[in-house]
C-alpha cells in the first residue's frame, strides 16, 4: 500500500500499519485527548531558522509549522478508529509572531472544537493576561523561558532562569483568579529535579492553589536518573499534574505512573515532533534519537535493515505507555483516565470557572474531525 504523507518529511507506511495492528489496536482506548499539541503557520515565523541553530538542538531540525487542518488529517491516519481531540497552543518562541500565532490557534481551535492555551509573553501586564483568558476557547497559558528574550544563536539563553522570570507573579495572580490552566516547561539543565524548580513549583501550588498546573514532558525527565531525582519530591501533591509528551522511555513512564497514579497524568505528544520516524536510546542521563532521515543530529546511522523497521515516535511512545501500564496492572478505567478522562475533567473545571465553555454543537468541519477516524490505510481526509 502506498505511503500516506503526514507532516514535513514523514509519511505513514506499511511498517506503521503493521506496528499498530500488532501492538496497539487492541489496547489504545477509543477516545484520546492529546494535551500537548503545537500549531502554527509558516507566515508566523519572523526570525529565519539558521544552520547554526539547526545544528545546536535536534528539535530545531524538525521546526516545520503544523497547521490545524493537517493535525486533524494526521489524527485520522495515525489513530485509526479513534476519536481525537487536543489542547493546542502556538510555538513558544520569539522566532514566531506570538500574537498572530495566538489568534490563529484560537480561531482554529474554535473551528475544530478544541480548547487552547495562549502563549504567554512575560512582559504582558495583568490586564493583557486577563484579556487573553477572556478570549473564546482559551482556558489558560503556555509560558516558556525562551520568551524572556530572543537569541539568534541558541534557544537556551535563559535555560537557567527562575520560573518566575517567564511566569511572573502578576500573571499568576490573574491565572489564580480565573482558575486557569498552565502548561509549564521547566528550566535548568538539571531538569525538574533542580532544587530551584522544586521550590518554585511548591510555591506556585501554595500561593496559587486554584491554577491547574501541568508540568510538561514529565518535567523533561526523559531518562531514569532525572526521573528518580525529581518525582519523589512532588509525589505528595494530588493537585499537581504532568503531561507525558515527548517521553518515550518505558522505565520513566513506569516510574511516573507508579509515583503519581492514574489521576494526575495526561497523555500528550508534543506534535509535530512525534511524527518523526525512528527510535530513542538511553545511556545514563543522556538520550539519543535515531531516525532514517539525514539530519545533522543523526550522525550515527544504524544499518539499513534496522532503519527499515523504524515506526513513528508516536507509536514507540504508545508502546512504552502500554508496557508501563501493563506491568503496573492498570485497569481499563485507569488507562482511559490517562488518555482522555483526566484532561477532560480538568478542562471542564476551567470552563466552568470561566462561566462557559466551548461551543457544544461543533461546526460541521469540527464534527467531521472529531468523529471516529477510518481504519488503517484509509486515505486521509482532504
């Protein structure tokens, strides 16, 4: 069967169809809610991607904007037979026009029936934060340390910043009043376990207890040592949540599931990144991305017969989640909570606090996107 184009250089192939049928078809729940999706248009980029930047960090080589219609089309291909919704937000970088990106995400998410977050500029005064939260469909914000200031040479100029440098207290006060959602990408090379991160997350939870605080990427704990250093410090707070986006390590996921339980974790992809084809390998505190495309970061290629068996990172992630849930004996109800129930419950709370919610009767195009997608190998919707 011919490959189906997904996004950028990635397509859906017979390898993926077989992987889904063998490993995932009988396990993945019928309803999915991806709590971590990035959307943008090429026209929103205001700073060109340089070769220096592409070589500096592997994600920069995948930095091709994903629009909402393409994301919806890809859902129908990669999640056959499932109903899929998203919590979406723009690209949190000053290389993009943040305001234009926020407006695009708001508009498209209303069309598709998805809630969204506004990318938060830390320089915004309280009134501007409140205005963003008052926009239809916006349930919270997405802060990021690279939004403190633009660097043409690295995305990590502010990696060692305090969380409060890019999620300032005046914004937190508005978010607390609105009982809004925050998806937080933590700083520091030491990741979530850095003592300043632990202290500042605890401070946010103490001072602003009504914010729905979701730590993105399990606090960037992609390896077991990072997870072991971080998770125990935050295990005792039932009101602190984590999304699993970009974590592909079954051992880390098992530790997260065992530490935080079935009601504090949200499924996420970090797409468009997880359309990449390949696998991730680990050594101590480091990880290595393998793929079959000649990116700068992909210098140590594997044998062609191994690369020929690569599937999507998204599928490797789902298999890692399956492995962790199975080993811990999670019930179908627990798995459903991870994949959709937890996000839906928290989003409903945000919408109720705002005095309303998304339009219940979706527009025709949104309804078509939300319905059950076709089986493996079906042509994508136009």
